[in-house]
């Protein structure tokens, strides 16, 4: 009786866990993409997981089945064959299937690695918005070279318009990540990386630093807002009208270690992003020959 009750409890627990996990897609932002790149990465996650489960599920079922079938029992009369050591059929199954799955995973990985290359521009009729990203201790500086403004721990861009992020660091290496829009990419001093993303729906998306970079790295989060083009233009105009300029001395103060609230600046020093990149190196660029170029 007690054994049966324990088995029933275990089965109900597993069922409840499955139901709870099934409703987590909206809470686990990676599983709720809002852009082309994020959706393709979710497809890759699902496909890779499904292929792995082809091996994992049968192995788990057989493990529990064999443990139950061959458990110790006084009246056990199972065949005893101590000389058995080989079965061509079984060897073909438990080596052949994993080899096929690994080959399929390898092919898929190569394909998606090419498709999702972060420096590869997105094919779209709209001109991309350029945002230059600098990771600091422990805050994010975003500069809009075409609009001539900057912000700290907040970015805004139009929905359904590609965004070309140009990324570097003026502090320890970090990792820039907006989970619902796409994968993360490292920011490194002396290097200008590129990342192309797009938001296909308006909304406020969580952005974060996904790499340990000191005592306040957990506070390096920011809001990425996708809005209509009119709202974006109005925000740019508001920043220009109501915010102070970011001077070179102001940047040096901002770059000092410390956390920061959301801030905006109506102007930025000419070539500041390039100066930050070349501050540590003559220039190593991922996806372009010069920082800030097409």
C-alpha cells in the first residue's frame, strides 16, 4: 500500500512540475522572443533539445525499467548468463543513433552559426539605427552618433527597424544581452564588436550585463524600449531640448566605478566612441575595418 502511495505521489509531482514549467515561457524571457534573431535562436534551442531528448528519454526510461525488472527478489527466476558479452544489434543501436544525432546537430550548428553571425547586417528595407555601446563600471553608456545624443542605462529605438549596435568597453570585459531580441555578445576594451538586432513588437525589454565584472555587476541592467518611429523621434527631440551635454570631462567622471540611474545627454563629443576603442589598442574590429563604419 505504502509503495503504491509513494509511486502515485511521485507521478503527481512530475505531472505538476511539467504543468508549471509549461507556463514559464512568458516569465523566462529567452523563451518569449520578440524579434527575428531571438526567434531563430529559440528555434535552434527547441530543435537541439528535441534531438537530445531522442537519446535522453529512452535512456532514462530503460534505466528505471531495468532497475525495477532486475531488482532483488527472493523468488526471482531470471535467466543467468555470466558469459554474455556482446550483441551486434544492441551495439549498432546504442552507437549508431547517437552518431546520427551528433551529425545532425553538427550540421544544424554550422548552418545557424552562419545565419546568426552577429556582425551580419539584417536584410530589411529600413535603414538601421546605429547605437554605440560602451560598458563601464557598473553602467552602460549608449551613444547615437546620427542623432547626436546619449543615454545611460536606457535605449530607445523604433520597432520593426534594424538596430546596429557597435560595442566596446572602457572597463573590464562584459557581455551585452537583450534576451528577447537575441543572443549576447562580449564588450572588450580595444575592440569594436557589432551586433544586429530587431524588435518586431513595441515594448520595454530587459537588457543586462551577462558577465561578472566586479562587485556591482548585478546592477548593470537597462531598459531597451521599442516604440513607433514617431515616439522615437519625439524622445530624441525631448532629450535634445531638456538634457545637458556630455562633455569629455563629463565622460571621464561617468567612467569612474559606480552605479548610475537613467541619464540622458543632448550632445556627445565628436569621435568619443572611436577614442574609447583606440584608447587601449590601435583597433581590432569584429565585422568591420573601422569602428563606426558600415
